[in-house]
């Protein structure tokens, strides 16, 4: 089953605070989306709409043309994995697998058991007795093995050590190849996870700042480094995000295209043009004073 998510004019307000404001986007099956934004940007509000935890205030968000809130058919297509408090949970991993098998027709028990081996999860201990990292590994196991058309991981790696996180990332890549679906990964570990993303959604202060394929987004950011005066000449009139100076050398981060006529300048002045990471772009695009740009 393929799924498509569409939002038009999507707004969410809590009392007099607008958490999301006028979002328009389309998400397609078979792609992995990175959802990034600073704390309080509105990521959790957006994900909770997709998981039908709440209803939009205005505009709409739909799965395959149908509203999500209180719609069992739409909700059945979504698995939403987030940090869960298991301190009162006496059920074991195996108990949860049995429930998942009963209620999730797409849940693959064999695959879940393979993941248990990989993550070295104890299956007969109550969940409350597992470490935070083990609980996170259990959560992502449920998310991956549920194989629902829309699978959301919201900061799902808390407490996991680096090798376990790497294992999780590898599984996301392999699952997308084996059983294509719509993955959404909401994360603060941007530099660690960017290679997983086909597309990036960047949310800032409740608005959608960027929705773009990762490769073309990264091509929109570049750095220019060299002698201070020469760098200033070349970047004059461009959208400068940040600059650093060390003695007579300056490095400037720019957002947008490098105009053809400036390429000659760069060469003549012996300047160095470099790539920018998604992490750096994200930090600069969402810092105070950089609210307005295309």
C-alpha cells in the first residue's frame, strides 16, 4: 500500500500561541524525510497531527486525500515512535510483539525477532527493567517491524550508544530498499543522520522554512575562504549567513547560487569555495536575524 501525505494552509494554535502557521507540503511514498528544527519550532505538533493525537486548528493535513483525526483507516497506516516512559510496564518484549501481531496486520514477527538479536534485547525481562538505550532499541524495533506505510521516528535513539544508533540507521536504509515506505526522521543529530535523508523539511518558529531534496539543498550553501578584502568583494550582494575571521583570512557561508560572473572573480582572487554540511546550514538558517529568505 502506498501513502501520500498532503498539508495545505496547516495551522495549529494552543490558546493564543500559534505552533504551526500556514504549512504547505507533500510527502511521498518511498522517501525518507529528515524533519529538523530547533526546540519549540513545531516539529512535535506536526508529528502529533500525523499520528492523529490532535486535530489541526485550520487548513488540513491528509493521508491519501482523507483527514487523519478520528479516521481509523488513515491512523492504521501510521506508526509513530517516540521516547516512551516504561517505568510502570511489566510486560516483556515478547508480550508487546504478540499485541503488535494482533493489531498491526503489517507487523512482521520474524523481522522483529531478527532485530532483537541484532540489538541484543532481552525478551523475557519486563520493559521497566531495561536501560533507556535498550528501551529505545525496542521502540525502533516495533517501528521497523510494523512496516506501516508511514513510519515516524521522533528522536527515537535516546540512550543508544553510537554502534546501536549506526545499526538503527543501517536498518532504515535497508528497510527502505526492501519495503519502500514513507519514513519521517525527526532529529537533533543532523550531522550524524543526514545521509539517510532523501528530502529535508526544516521548520522554524512554526513555519516551513525549507522543503527540498538533500542534494539540491546542500548545493545551495557554500563557503568562500581567502583574504578578507577579496572575500568581501565576491560575496557583496549575496545572501551571507555567517562569517568568521582569523587575522587577514575570512571564511563566509553563503546561501543561494554563486553567480557565473563571480566564478571568474573567485579564481582570479585565489579564493577557495567549499561545501557546507546540512548541520551548518540548519544552524545558520534558523538563527536569529535569518528569518527571511527564499
